C-alpha cells in the first residue's frame, strides 16, 4: 500500500505566495516521478508541474516562472512553491507519485487533494 498526502493549501491574496508539500509513504521501492495536478471548479484537471527523481522538471505554461517544484528523494516528498498567485490559480491541487513497487511495474498513486484559494 502506498499513501500520498498533500498539505499546505489555504487562502492567499492575489500576488501572494503559498507552499504545498506532498509525502509518499508505504510500500515504495523507488519513485520515478512526482507531480502536481489541479482542478478548478467547472474545469478539467490539468498538469501543473512534475519532477523526476533525477531532477528533470516540467511546468504548465500558465505557471512557468511563478511556481517551482522540488523533490526530496530521501523523504519521498515533493514541494510546490507558488508565487505571484492569481485568482485563476484557485483549484484543488492533487499530488501524484509514479512508484516502483518492488516488482517490475510502475503505478501511479494520488493524494486526496488540497484546496488553494486565491482571493482578496
């Protein structure tokens, strides 16, 4: 069993900053990739950022230059530092982890989501 748990969401003013964290735990042999998706009300889920265990990153164009993703391999924890936040960043943010389970397969696990609200 693998658990993925996010924390750090909340209410922030436009232009402000907020940091999210996500820890994966359980039956993990190794993690290949961790990332963040978000889903705003009435919209489809979108990829925000992802990072591999080797440090390669990717970002959605809408957040590039404002958000930074990082990974602590030893702790199996991914972070998302968000700056210059906009109301359109309001969404439930979901963490995911692509995990090698000790066999040869890689499975994706999802966190429960954490609400980020950007409003004055």
